[in-house]
C-alpha cells in the first residue's frame, strides 16, 4: 500500500533532497521521487527535489509501491502473535515450524501467507518484505516492513549492522556460568556436495563471529544468550557444534530428539531505529516453554 508522510520543516534546507537525506531516504527512493514530482508536495503544490525548504514549510511525500508484488502468494488465515504494528512496521513473534516464505510442497503455510491474509481481512494489501529472516524451526521476533521506504531504510541498517538481534539457544553439555561473553571466530562455508549444509571452514569459508554468554545450565543442557556480528546461514548451529555444544533436536546437525523435537533457538530481542520516525525501538520475547523445560 502507498505511504503518505507529512513533515513540518523546523529549519532551512538547501533542497528537498538534502532534507530527505537527513531522514535517511536511500538513493532508490530519491530516484523514484525525482521522476514523479507529483509525489512531492510542498505547501500544497508539487515541486522538484531541488526546491529549497524553509522554516514552517509543510512537506508531504507519497511513497508508491512498484510493479512487483505478492500476487503469487495465497493469503491463508492463521493466528499471528502481533507484538507491534504501525503504518510502517509489523513485529510478529513467529512460532517454530512456520517458514518465512512458501517452499516446495508448502505453498500455503508460511508467515508470508498468514500476513497477506491478515491485511486482506482489513481491506489492505502489502508486498511482503521480511527484514530479519528466521529459519523455519527458529521461533521469535520477526520484523516486517509494510512499505517500500521502510524496507529500503531497514535494509541499509541490516547491511551496516545497525539492527541488533539477540537469541536464546539450548545447547548440549554444561558450559561454565562465568558471566562473561565468549567469542567464536571461525569462518563458515558450504559443505561439499550439499546445497543446504554448512560447516566450519577456516581455510575457504566466509568470516563469521558469534558471541555467547551462559545464562543457566542443568548439566545435560545449557541455556545461552547469543549475539551475531555476522549473518551466515546456520551460523549459531555451526559455531556451537564446532566448540562441542550443538543444539539438540536439529535435524541437520544434531538429530537427537529425546527432549525437544525442533531446533531450540529463539529470536528474543530486536533493537533498531524506526525507519520513518527515527524513534529507538526495542522488543523482547520470552524463552518458549519447550526450551525452558530443558534446563
């Protein structure tokens, strides 16, 4: 859906473009506005981006969606645990077992299907844009942009590591509860002969850095807090297995299902700057019961 944003200018700016840059508008959005002056309204009149701005001016920007869409997705109504919503963002606490996008033989049971149905019920339509993609088995906080501008700004923030994420995981074995953060700095690469599996590969892999701290241990299992400095596929699962503490219930890397039947990994915290308002945002999700029971 299109997004209309109104700004009251509080100081002089050389041009509209200069001002929008201070609001973190990326190049692709500025190009769209340059080519469509009707989307830039200054004090009631359409203006080009080079128009100067003055104190108390009223600037209205309309962000239009492109030709791409989610028409190929089938809206399927499912319960969604919505943590937060405004005109630009949707934060959902995703359950384990729900993939982000449809996949082979699973065309109707993804988060994308459910989100489209949610908006369709409200008489709205959006292009599904997930900012922090979680694996199917990983539960927790998932951030969705509701328009092109929010997605573009958050995409830049992800690239520059300005969107901060924390996870909780249950791993095998007892780890010392020393209160310290520990680093696993080991490159990760594809496992030969597989398009899915990854492995620690100090010689040919891409740089990967995981930081973890032990929260609780039962002797058999430990609950840990994790922060990622890089975003490699299966990074937590590979790194914890590399140091001898894999995640049980992991059908790819540690298929042991005595106490849990899914990867015990949870996206517990998201922190970022709102792409439109500039407000600091933080969301926290408690550890699921199936993980808590293990420790």
